[in-house]
C-alpha cells in the first residue's frame, strides 16, 4: 500500500485470484470508465461493463482472471480502483472522529455491491475528479467517496443464480444448431447468446474457446461454404448469391469471400467450370 493508505488508479484486474482475495484485508471500489471484460464471483462468471461501479469487501471469493477463458479479455479496460485496507480505516477512526460512523458502516459490509441511481453519478464524478485534481485536494474527495459508499442507498447487492448450468456438450449442440438453422440470415450476438443461455461476454469467450475462432469468423466461413456451392451449381448472379447467404452488400460479400477463399466469387466460379459441368451432366 502507498503511504497514504489507499491506492488510486492501481488496476490489477489480471493478477487477482480467489485464493488471494480470501486473504486480503482491502475494501475495493472499481469504476470502469471504458471497455468490457469478465470477473468471477462466488463461482459465477459475470460481465464487467463500461460504467460499472462495483464494491467488494475483503475476504470475498472473487477474481478478475480465468485460466480457462483467458485474461486477455480484461486487457483493454480503463478503470479507476480504490483499495482501502483495514489498518488505514482503523487509523481514520482515531484521527477523523467525524468519519467514525462512515468507517464503521463500511467495515460492517460483507456483500459485493454495485452502485446505481444518483449515487452512481456522484461517485463516478468524484473518481474522475480524483484522477486530475491536485494531491492536496485528493484526500477530501476520497473521504467523500467513503461517505457515499457507506450509505446503503443505491448500493445494490450482487446476487448469484443457483440454477445449474447446462453441460458444455449441450450448449455446443444448441449453438451449432442455431447457426445451422440461421446461417442464411444475419445472426445477432444478442439472439444467439440468449438462445444459449449466456450473457454476451461469456458467450464470446465460450465460443472462441470451443470453436477456435470468433462467432463472426465462424459464421462467415459457413456462409462462404454455402455461397461456394451455389456458385458452382447455379448461374445466379453474384449479387443474388450474396443475398441468399445473408450478406447485406455485394462488396462485403466479395471481401469476405476473397479473405476466405483467396479469390473473388467470379474467379472461383470460373476456376471450377469443369466441376460445374460434371455436376450438371450428372443430373
């Protein structure tokens, strides 16, 4: 800890683990300015979204890492983090007696919370101001943040679902069937993640882990495979083939086709004229 007893802007989301958290003696306040990521709390994977303000008491089983899913998903987060250790809070009790009730209320908090309502605006403003203000002004802003956090109004507990998760094979089967049934259409991340019973962030991580590529790349490959078949079995114009496979513009279709096949749709069709002739002759 720094000499002042708190850490400001020390974002170490990628180094914490449940074991360490259970042993720590810090109350932690996190304000996510930009970016999205994940964290684990109580064994449940949760999304970390831009604008979130989360408050974690010490000795709580939470983590901002996941060996299975990869830490890289929290790398692009821009956040402010304040950590208040127990000894520093105890020291405040003996120095600033007007803070006694505030400190005692904080030390009694044992549940993870997220900040909402008007309090969100007040705390986010103070966190942003603390990043740019003079050192002499920062302690007062920290005290104001402590005062706000200690009041339970607009502090909502993070709840955890108790529904058992579907097995990985079941989820993989649901995802595969959804894509197969909708490959001719535009597949929405919101729709497919909801169908699979996951939030958007978790779905993206789960999909990349088990399919080896992102959803867009996987779906585009499936679409181009279908388009290749149509190009070889019909004389439909390229624009028609693109529309049939769910591409909104021909230019985008051509670009994706070239990226995957290395040639344009027209070049692909011309290069496989003999294949088309054999197929047509066999009918």
